[in-house]
């Protein structure tokens, strides 16, 4: 019986109707990523999703470099710097400007006198300003040498040929159990930048460090390059406008991601725990969390695909994860 079902499915996948629908969907995806720094794709590939479903995915390989702006800044260099010299940091559901005043008030903000990110004599902020210091500080077990630092990694620390490949189901395969967004990330934005899971804020703060995002909600690590932990106006303004909201990304499970704010200026009040709903004649889709939430998406409802630094790797999302 199983072989008959597989044969029937294979026959269906080879029908002209399926080919036409797939071609149309692929064209939509290609148009969606027209402003991304695309190296190859999108193309249709075989894939195995996170709960074992074997299906068709689209694969796209991109550089983590937005075309419309230059990432940064992140850390101010002096306690006299204004907001334009630094990025943002998230606390209590709000985005705070990382300016000189923010740096000097960290002990009060966190009610902990251990905070001291600047030289009291000169006002200079301690910043990880080399690749070595960035890699030593931007990890869960922060090198003690870099406690009380403002942590930033620069895009130029990435190899010239660095890329990320996303393999995402053409049709979402809904599952009874939601999955977290931590490893694969939430999805990919229309400019080709990874929409990541929550930043590990507790680990960062435990070493009395902060790792600011730029005003677009992104920062760099030397694994995936530049990526987002917040969906700001940078994405909303560049997203495909609809009567519902701006279409800003595609989730790793294949569902669309829209902006937090609706076109009429309101926010949806009927979202499920993952931030999704069906509304305005649209099929199920997600809305990005508020900028200060540290959760572009809280979870994913369908089986997820793969994100990898290796463009030639076959997607098997059931395999033991290897950090991308």
C-alpha cells in the first residue's frame, strides 16, 4: 500500500498542473527576493523537513549584505556620543538607544554596580574592535577578559565568499507540535538577511556585556554574518505593501511573515502563540513581534527546512543540527 501511495504521489508531482503551480510559485519567490544579494537560486530541490516529511523546497543562496544600506553603527566610542553613533538594545519590551547616556546609566538600569563599560578618566567606551576580541566576547561563555565590554563584530570579519543557503518548503507542512526558532532562525527577509530567533540576552548580560543591534535590528556574528533580531521600519519600508501589512519575509516553515504594524496603523489582536493568524482573505501567516520583544517569531507551526553555510548540502532537517 505504501509503495502505491508513493507511486501515486510521484505521478502527481510530475503532472503539468503541478509543474505550472510550482513554476508560478518559484516566480513569486524570485520576485520577492529581487532586492536580495542573491548568489544562486531560487530553485526547486528535494528536501526532508524537521519531522521527516519528504517534499519539495525552494533553495536560495545569498550573501548577508543588504543592498539598500550599510549595517551599523553598534557601539558608541565615547560616553559623549549621541544616538546616531550607536545602535539599539532591548530591555523590558522596549528598544533603547545605545548612546553615551545609556552606557553611563547601565548600573542603574540593571540595578548592579558591577556595570562599567567605560573608562572614567577618559570617557572612552570599551569596545571589541578586532575580530579576535569579537569572537572571544560574542559567544555563550564570554572570555572573562571581555567582561564589561560593548560587543560588536563587523561585516568585514566575514570571508569574502561567505554565504547562507536557505531551503524552505514550497508548501507548509503543518504539524501538531510547534517548534522553536533558535537554531534555524525564524526565516529570511526579502533582502536576503536572516530573521533570527531570540538573542541570548541572559548569557550576554551575565558577563556584563551588551551586544547592540543597529537601528535596523541587526548585528553580526562570524557564523551567519549580519542577521536580524528585531524587525524594524527598515524591513517594513522595504517590504511588499499589501492591504493587510508589509510582507517582509518567509518563515523557515514556508509561511509568509508580515510586519508587526498593519497597513491601517493598528496591530492584530487575534494572533496565536507563534504570532500567526488568517485574516483579510490571506491564508495562515505570521506577524513579526514588536521591535522590543526580542522575538521576531515566538515559534513555528509547520515543519522547518534548513539553513546552512554549505550551498551544496542536501537538506535533511531531521539530522543532528550543525551550527550554521
